[in-house]
C-alpha cells in the first residue's frame, strides 16, 4: 500500500486546505471522464487517500499506524493492497516486499509543434517505451524447464504504451509537461515532454 501522503504529493504535516487543493488538482488529471485514459486504478487510490487524510480522526489513526511509537509492533507491516480486478497490483506489492522499493523509470521527449498548433492547442499521440512483465512466462523467465523465448529468459519485455498528450492553446516554446504512466505489469514511469515550435 502506497503512502497516502505520497499519493497526494503532500508532506505529512500538510494542512487540510493543502490536502484538499492537491486532491482537486490530481482528481482533474486522473478522473477517467476527464483524462480520457484508463486511469481508474490511480483515481481510486487517490480517492482512498483523500478520504483518510481529509477526516481528522481517520488521519490520526493512519498516522499512528504509519509511524508507530518505538517498541510497538506493527501488525500490518506486510499488508498487500489488492485492487481487483487487476492482479498486477498484488504482484507489484509482492515484488516490493521481497526486493524493496523499485526505482521509478524516467523518460524525456521533445514535441515539435507548428505555430498554429501552439496557438490553438493540439493533441499529440506518441508511444512510450516501457519495460513490462512478460505475459508468456509471467516474469519468471522460463516456461516449464526451458528459457522463455518471448523475453529471452529475462522475465521482461519492451512494451509501447500509447499516450495522447493534450497541449493547451497558447503554449510557448520551451514549455515542459510532466506526467507519469503505469500500465499493468510495468513500473511507474515519469515522463517529461519539452515543446518546441518550428
């Protein structure tokens, strides 16, 4: 289970107004009706985090469980967040429990716009290269007693995730957009796009 403060992108000592502001900003980005993407899992996680942190009593209980007093036993330290129907979150939780926190992947790209596209705004489709779990072997690298041919025994394959970036009207050259993608079976990938106008 991700830290709810990390989900909202606020510090643990953030006030109620800051939490509400962060939630509203992220809800506009991740709500499936607005973003047009399949980000239902991220939106549910965001909603759960806000429900807990916006309620003073629930937040106090959460803080106590998150940062137990010295000598206290944390009975839920190995809790795994299950978010059905997706099983990938369970696998990610198990990987994190065994191997620790996985580093985020970072990618950068340039988007070239015409002056008209910069003035009126545009939607730019592109493919994001991601490393994902091999579907043939389930990430094991082998099928029965042989190496997996699809991933070459690594348990990972290169995937291309389609993204449609909405560029707002009036964008200036050099503007940067940052967002993240995390399709099922892949790591969280942070992406920075820089706009150039030709």
